[in-house]
């Protein structure tokens, strides 16, 4: 009788152990799985800020405002972006390229007709809304 | 003898049952999260404007807060913090939405007066000027530079990017720039659209999508990135920015 009780106890414990091992090996699907390839956040401190319901419900209100003054200030930069879209450009007497990494222009003028080349370059700029070559910052000029 | 054996077996099984779960759980203990602030993805620093550390801080002096109107400073803070820069040079503190919002408020870059021409909100302008016009000298003083072009700087309500403009934007992101975007009709996660500023991380012209760090989206997740279609997005400005 005693032996039977011990046997039942042992069997029960074995079943419990198997269940616990199974739970550990196959965690609930509700838990967010961690992809080993996904970069993990690196902060060294653990600080869980639990959002309040009001945090979750509130949406960012319009955060961008705008004025016509801003439009004018942006216009120059906008026109420069349109110019960059056309590059690299090869004219008759000049060529113009743009380097995205350094945000710089490279202008090559025909050395034999430098004045005409510069004029052609200025015309090209004007045709694309750039009033003055000084609008182009970081410009490296060379003659060929 | 049998009793002793049974006792040993019971103790052994008990020990196994107690320690097994903790042994298997150990793998997950390295997941550490500061909600509202994620530092991953090649060190890009994400800030959530709703974070309780700064979300309720006043931003423009009219009752607005970083939570409600601070996407501009939060986006700028992301860029500064990504490069480990401070909003106040010399302070030694890496920028947060709070410190950037303080600077913007001081400099008058958070608009407070109403009835401005072109104001998006009839109740008065608030929030942040499109960051494309934030003073270049200030950007330089904090260690950032902006490209001389503004991919979409043609003004309110903004332009839908053509494929060529998307390629232009992609050229910048491929060359190490982040793009600071002011968008007039950002799709709000709770429906509708809002004016918003975000940091564009990647541009995909063929799919016509951008992947962004938006200070009001995915705030409570370690994966802060959100990919959205650009087919109807209206960009007020889209400015390449990186460190000097």
C-alpha cells in the first residue's frame, strides 16, 4: 500500500516535471518571440515606463505649421534640388556634376573659351530658376 | 531502502522542476527596453514624443506639449542623439526631445502666434517651423550640416514625390544622409491625417515607399521603423541632414 502511494507520487512528479520542461521549451505564442537577427536595444539600465491609457489614446496633434515666408526661404533650396535632378549635365562648353556624399558641385569649363563657357553655365542656371551661380555652395571649378 | 530511494528521487525531481524553467528563460533576459527610447539599428537613436519623461513638458507656451506638438524637436533630437551630439554644445548631455524643445522655444522656432498666413491650423500656428529653415548656423554649432538642397521645399500643402524625386532622395540616404521630412498629411495610426515631422531612414523608389522613424508611431515597440507609401504623402520639405 505504501509502495503504491510512493509510486503514485513519483509518477505525479515525473508528469509535472515533463510539463514544466515542455513549457520552458515551447513558450506561449502570446509572448513576443525574439528574432536573434534583430538588433536588440542596448541601454544598460532597465527602466520600463508603462504608458497610461491617456498616452495611448492621445494622438499627436498637427505638429507642422507653415507660412508663406517659409516657402520663400525654401524656394532656393527647392530649385537647387531640381537642378541636381538634371545632373550630371554636359553643355557645349561646360559640364556640371554633383557629389551626394560631400554635397558639392564640380564645374568644368572649357579653358579655351572660358568666358563663353561661364556665360553658357549661367544661362543654364537661369533656365532652371537659379538666378545666380552664388546660390551653388561648395562648387569646385576647374578648366579643361 | 525503497523509502530512501523514493526520497532521493522526489528531491531530484523537485530540483529539476524548480530550476528547469529559469534555465530556459535565461536566453530572454538580455532583452532590455526603455520604452520611448530605442537605441539599435546601427545606433540610430529613436525617441518617442509621448515618453513620460518629457511628453508633458510645455513646448510653445500656449498649453501645447512635446506630446501634442513636439514631433519637430523629437525628430531633431533623434538626429543629434544618433551622432551623440548635444542640443546645447558644451553641456555634455546627449540631446533629448526635452533639450531640443527648450532650444527651439528659446529661439522662437516653435510658433505661438495665430493668424499667420498659410498657417495649417485656423486656431493659430503652433508646433515647429519646418526644420528645413532652422538656422544653418545653429545646425553647424551643434555639429550637424544640412545639404543645400530641399528635395520638396516648394511649400504648403506640399508635393507628392515623383519617381525622380524619390531617386534623388534615395541617392542622399545611400550617401549617408538622413532626411528630415515635414509632411502635411501624415497617416495617423488612429485614422485620419496630421501634420507631422519624421526622420526618413530609407527610400524605395520602385515600391514608392519610405521607411521612417516617426516620433509618434510604434512608440511602445523595439521596432520603431514604419514603412509607408508615398503615393499620396504631401511633403512640405525633405532635407538631407548628417553630422559635420
